[in-house]
C-alpha cells in the first residue's frame, strides 16, 4: 500500500507501537508472579535469543533466494510475541514467598 511508504505514517505507527507497549507494561505491573516462573521465562528468553537468530537467518536466506517473506514474517511475529511475554514477566511484581 502506498500509505505505508509515507515517512510521517511510519513515524506515527512507531509512536503508536511505543504507546501500546508502555500501556501494556503499566498494566503488567498489577500482576504478581512467583520467582520460579520468572526464572523459567528468563532462561527461555536466553534460549529464545538463539532460536530467533536462527529464524532471522532463515528468513533472510528465503528473502534473498526466492523473495519469499513468509519465514521473515514468522520470525518477526514470534519475536514480538516473546518480547511482550518477557516484558510482562519483567514488569510483574514478584510474589513474596
């Protein structure tokens, strides 16, 4: 679409994304998670860094080879979902045990 090539629209979309992320983080502060759950998510995030890098590499190869954006889109969506999961865990209060 031609509208997404406009730099003002792209800038406004970035600002909207930042606003949504900040609202999500402030909402997550109202929750409590145990320290064990938080530790598991932190470990999975470390493993996820490797997995997401592999997905990005596969996506880049698919784009340069065949012009297929499918794998790159999957890598982007999965990493964004994990970023929200990690932010939720990071912002949630730790339960007193």
